[in-house]
């Protein structure tokens, strides 16, 4: 209940809320305090996020045009990881539910996309994505209702069973879903107008890899824009109240089960769209593409980046994409063969995770915000003492 009021009555500059040692999640999703009480961004949340969306579009175009084919493919991987991690941020960071089954929800979106792309009559790709999201939302709603009364390790165990069992349905329904080989996915051709726009911007031809990278970037920007606005709305404040003070929220008339299911549905929608983009990138939907490691990797990404932070989800996803090839290339340059270098990457990733947990228990973004709040508090105290 206090969380519902905190967003609307946040202290002015120089006055910050007290930070408890265990308040790392709340610190990760709290807005940054502006020094001097002034900000260059609009006060309206929608306008502020709209401006950031425009900046994101410009940055995405510059990155995609400045990188080669391999760089475009890496940015595509970053986009679908970040979409799924952003949805998991809503579920775990804002609502406090631990899920180990998001890889299975990505599989639902991937198989739905693959089935529609194999249809004889052409269907626009945006329509296919909408259908994939809708199907995943239904599955996520069913799982959310079943898990609404579970907490902590019990919820983690239930979603873990989902991650293990759901992708294996592709083996059981092998006539429809292709069995262990999966379903091949053709990439729709880029429209003519898109080729003209890219030719005008960079003078280069549109390759299938670049076309897919632009699709992924557009989906990521839309998802993050919607999630950012949702997190700063009354819905986001209610999720935080359920996360932080269950008893107080229930006394205030909040139906805990309904709001938990709603968080699961929103998170499932992001995972479904991420799965749809992923299946275009890997060109096939198969059970082997959605192992348990995928779900665990998404959870570690948001933990490293900072629970409750979309930027943290993006940073954690970037670590998943860029750290393995960097470590492998470094190990190869030091004389290790290919198989040995590939085994070094998980070791380094585990070491990074342990270091983050020891040195920055609130994650990267949470720790940076905690530091900023402490510095702002000290500046406010100095100004107050000088009066």
C-alpha cells in the first residue's frame, strides 16, 4: 500500500527515501533522482518515453548500418534475448515471481510463428507475430492461474517443469511439429520500399540478415516502450505493492492472484514475440533450440543487469550475446583448441555472475542507482546544513 503512494508522492531533489540493505530490487526499478530538481526530459511519462523511443530508433539504425553481417546477426540475438528478459523483468523484478520456464514460452511463440510461415497462403509477418503473442498469452495465462498461489522455490519448481516438458511436445506431435528435426522457417522477403529506404540511408543493398535485424530491433523498441510505460503506470505500482507488501496490498483491496496472473500474461506476451523473432534467426523451431539453459540464462541476465530495470535486462542480454564469442576468441588466441575454448566461456560467465552477486548485489543498474541516491542524499544534506 505504501508502494502505491510512493510513486505519486516521491520526495523532491535533495531528499531521498531511506535504502534498506534488502531493498535492492526496489532500488533497481526506482527512477533516477535529478540533481537540482531539474531534468532535460519532459515531465510527462508518455512524452519522456516517446523521446527515448526516437533516440532508440536513431541508435538502432546507426548500429545496424555500421556493423557487418555478423554484427547484424548478433544484434538480432540481443533483441530477442532482451525482449524475453524484459518480460521476465516484469514478472520477477516488478511482481516478485521467480520463473524458470520462459524458454518454454518462447517455444510456444516460435512454433506458432513457424506453423503460420509454412502456410500456403501468405500472411503478413506482423499478423503472424500478433497471433504468436496471443497464443503464448493463453498458455501464459493458464500457467499463471495454476501458479498464482505458489511462492519462492515452489513457483520456481513448477515453471522448471514447464521449461523441461513443454518443448518436448514437439517430439510427441512429430507429424505436426516436425519431431526432433523441427519445422523449417523461411524468412519473408523484405518489401521493396524498405530496400529503397536503406539504399537512401546507406547506399547498400538489403540482405536477409539486415532485414531480420531491423525486424528484431523494431520489435524490441516497441516492447520496451510499452513495458516502460506500463511499469510507471498504476498497474506497475500495484505490481510493486504486491511484491513488497502482500498483506498491506491485500488489506487495500488488491486481489493478489489476479495481479500475479496479469504479470505472468504480460511476461508471456514478451516471451512469445521473442520466440517468434528467434525462430526467424535460427531458421527452425525444434525442441533443442529451447533447452533449460535458455530459461536459466534469461534469469541470470536480469539478475546481473538489475531486477526491475529494463536497461539492466538489455545489459544482461548483451552479456549473453557478446561474452561467449569474446572469451572463445581470446582463449583461441592463447593457444587453446576450439573445444577447450568453448568450455572456457561458461566458466567465465559463471565467474562474472559470482562477482556481480558479491560486488553489486542489486545488479549493475541497481547498484548504480543506489550510488546515485546516496550521492544525491549527501548533496542535499550539504545544502541543508549550509542554509
